[in-house]
């Protein structure tokens, strides 16, 4: 989708086509800090940015006039003089919908301008064909807006995440799994933009989930981390200096590619489902496995043992190459299974002179809900307001 066509779908409430940007670079910097830190004083913002106090004051005034931020109660900073006012994002300024188009289903979330997830909807779809999915998405958006009393004119845009890697054919085409054949190698932003009459921004599910972790999870506490997205398949993302690192082709974080094809089983939830079913379970989908997971099921322990070399190789290689502060295990993997995977993996390293190389801490994701859908809901705001 061309940027002009997408911008033309932004409701007139937010967009004047004569303007080149909705906010200046400095204003975007302020909004980005408030998104991550939730609130800040003018002094906090001045210290974090490369602008003078007077410039920050002018930008805060401009953002306040636009209705993007609100001035909160006075805060005693401990310094001499009068208490300082704090600023935060105006959550009611705009709303977005995040869509997770998965190999075997859909999930949609409604978020506000501050990044808060207001509601989640998991529609039942009979098949993953284009017509069925588009119809379900339209109906689900209407339900989310109605259930939360949000007028459609206040819906700024839509973020879309999907399984598969960027192809390079255009900015919004993905090489999707076979179950998403109807969505493979086409411009998804253009498809959904035209069908919904709304501007759409897209990412692969690993990157989208990484964005969610960066703002809503443990990633918000550090400046760099690698995120492993365990789902039907396996992907992920990388955050450097507090921002998503997409790579040249948008595919940074494809950790599955570390493993030799067919030689080492990948630690995916589909792989686990097939393993458990071979031992007597009857899970007809990854979603069914996750919803009914029992840590005492026959086969869980043997599956971990089977994929542990693969998991340890990916973790060791990622830690050695990227040297991030954290490695985060996320996606749809159940919490107890996630803990077992983390506690049993090992780093491959040389112990020289009794000193091991310091490596990233491996932790479980702190995002509650569908991380890919939540991260997708950030995409409209990141691209037009926060410049993250």
C-alpha cells in the first residue's frame, strides 16, 4: 500500500492531507517517552531529549492543544521549589485495532492511545479463506467498538500481524504458512485497507509480539532483548536501544533458521502437538493444546528432551551474536512449559580460567494475552505518532 493511499484512509478528525506529519520529530520523542514511562515531568523530558527546556515547553503546549496529552496532578520531585506537573498520554485521543492472523485462527484487540488493551475478541472461523477472514474481521471490529462505546470516527487505524517472513515483493507481503495460502505473497495492507476502509500497517507475528513485549512486558525494563515467539511455528524479534530492529529485509529474529533443516526438531507448539498426539492425546489444533495444556501429560518431558539441543543451540547462538540484556520466551507456549524449557536449556560456551562469558538472562514473557495482536495494535501509533 502506498503511503499516500494509506494516509487518505485516516479519518479527517486526525489528518489534513496538506500536512506532511501529524507531529514533529520532537513531539514524537515526547510521545514515545510517555508511552514507555507512562508519565513524566517537563524536567524529565528535557533531560531525556536534546531540546532546551523552552523548546520542550512549547512542544508540550502544542501536544496539549492537539489533545494528545494531559497534564496531571503536581508531583513533588524532592528538589527545591514548587512541585512539578506530570504529563501523560490522553488515552481517549485515538484508538486502534490489532489483528493477529494466525495459521489456525484470528485474534483481535482494541487498544487506546496510551497502549492499554481494552478488549480482546477471538472469533470462531470455519476456514482460513480470504472471504471468511475478511468478513470475520469486519464483524469483530464492529463488535469491539460497540462493546466499548468507541465511535468509529475515533478509530485511527488497524495493525495487522501474520505468520510468515517478509518477501521483499513489497513492504506488506509475507510468505505465509500453507493454511494462509489466500494471504501469501500479496500486499496485505492494501487488501485489508480497501476492505475495511481504514489505514492498515503490518508486521510479521514475531516482530509484532516483540513490540508488545517492549512496551507491555519485561522488555520495558531494558534497552535490548531478543524475543522468541513460540507458536505453531517459531520466530521472534530483536530490540536494540529500546526500538525494534527489523534488519535490512524486515526479518531480523528468524531464530528458526539457526537450526539445520530436517536435522534438528524445532521447539514449536505444532511439533509438541504432534508428539503428544502420537502418544495418545487428541489435540486437533495448537489452540486446543494451549487451552487444555496439562504439564503432566505423557510426552511433555520426552518432547522437552527431544528439542532441548535445538533450543540450547538457538539460545546460545543468539546470546553470542547479539549480546542483549535479556532473552525472552514468549508466544502461546503455556507458562509451566515455558518455565521447564528455560530451566533445562544450556548455553554452549568455553569455560576459560574458571570464568564463563557473561550471557543474557533468559526470562519468561510478561505480556498477558495475544502478544502478536497487542503488538499489532501499536503499529498505527508507532508509525504516525511515536516514531519508535
